[in-house]
């Protein structure tokens, strides 16, 4: 096991029919489907409209020289994050970038095996911290974490030449759900989306682009049931036109090494 979830948000929402899973109303595309919430209204709980869900940072010609290896971002105060630049990086060759979003109660340092994986693949890795204990959507609405993610991306693009065709947003647990929340609205930036054991989809207009999606989930997950991913998230994204690759594994709420390898090989199109 690489990552577990000792802390997880209690905001898990009551089931909805599949036809309501991707739900458009008042400018929102949203889904709520997990048990445990006292709100049993037909439309599910109400999120505040996002103050911001579009990212503006874009890859381009770097203006600064990056530090090779793992370094703190140095832009976020007590909750910050890390950038990993592999030894093989050359500013003449655009590199793939994987942005990894931690689960609730975690931080960018949760991705302990990913620097080594990035090094082996010549891949740049960005692991930002959420502003609070988990991502802002679950704590009042999109905004502060989108702002910081944009700042972290700009920090990366200023230092590293990134291949825009290999720019993935991924996450585990709450970070996987947040990957959908941000990624579906920024499909013109992210070339791939990776969701390890997600709990829900809640995305807001505009929905931009249609990047391919990789999803994994443990068949014995006691925290976020695999049935939500298998029976709702995956088929509904597929029905909406997304190219979805789905892998189940025999385990709980975790991210096994084999799944990490499979997802990164999928992202980088390794045969």
C-alpha cells in the first residue's frame, strides 16, 4: 500500500438515479451519490456557486532555471506543496507533468513514491497542498484551492518546459473527486484525468474539452464504496462521451503500487 486515508470528510451524499448523476441546473453540472448525509432532497445538497473554477496558467517558454530533485514550492506558507524535476530534464525537450492531489487530511508530501516514479519516466511532478484539511469544494465551494493551484501551475511553467499533450491532473479519494471538479472545467489545459478511489463528481459550468479519464477503485473499500464508481461514475462519464479506462483491485481505500504503475503507463501511453 502507498496511500491510505486515516481522515476523510464526512460530507458523503445520498444516492441519486444515474440519469440525475450528471445534473445541469442554474449553470451547474453536479453529482451527489454517497450515503451518510442528512440532506435527502431530490436534487441533493446545495453547493455555493464557484467564485472561480477556470485556470489561467498555461505552459510556455520557461523564464527561470528549475532546481533538479524535490523542492518545496515556497509560495503557500504553512500549507505549500512540492515540485519534483527529474535529473533527465532538459529545457529543450518538453516534459510530461503530473499534478497529484492528496486525500483529506493529507498534503503534497503524501505522494511518497511518486518522485521515484517521476524520475524513472522523465516526468515532472507537482503536489500542491489544499488550503485547509481538504479541498475547498467540500468546505464551502470552489475558489481558494483553484487560486492556489493556478499559482502552483504558473510557478511550474515558469521553470519547466511542459508538453501540453501530456499534462495530467490526478488525485486520491477527496483529491480524486476534486480532480473531476476542476478537471472537467479545464479540459483545454489537462490532457488526462486520473482518479484513484473517487467519492463523487461535482463539476460546474463551463465544462470544457473532453480529456481521457483513468479511474481505479478497491473492491473492498470500506470508506467510499466501489459500487459508486463502478455503477455511477464510470458509466455516466462514458455515456457523456469521455474515454474512460477503469481498473478495480482487490483492496480497500488505498493506492497500490501496481495501480500507480498502470495509471502512469496509461498517461504516458506506455505499451
